[in-house]
């Protein structure tokens, strides 16, 4: 699976493919200019659309280019999933559990 194009506000955006462009660029559009939703959805596949009302953010339109993008977005915004990930990370920091890399490395070569 490729790295997700989405990131949470609490995380820092990361450049992709060696470019200096940040993941998930955003374009602001006044809500009064949002007439053609189909066109905006196509545009949102390339960049997140932030709708503004009187110059202030009022909503967001995020487009998906694939079902994988949709799946990644759902996971990254699912509080239950995020809590489980944080629990697993805390366990690893306390020395409990096995890192995926270690589990793969310990498997016999013929099982890979």
C-alpha cells in the first residue's frame, strides 16, 4: 500500500516522491462560487477544497482517486482505530509486543 495522501492536523505534512510539494495541498473557494459540484469533486481528487464563508473556513471537500484513498481516509479519521494504534505504540515503548519488522525477520526464509 502506498503512503496515504491524507494527514491529520496534529501531524506534519510530508513531501512525497522527492518533491518539495506538501501532501494534500488546499485550495480555498468562497461558498458562493461553489456551483458545479461535479467539477469541484474532480478538482478535489488533486487538492483538498476548503469552502469559505465571509473569508473564514466553513467546510472541506476531499476527493478520492481510488477505493484505497477512501479506505485510508476512513481509517485515519476513525477514533477507535487511532486509539488502538496508540495503545499498540505505548505497549511497544514499554517493551511489550513484537514489532512487525522483527516478526518478519524471525520467520524462516521458506515462509516469506
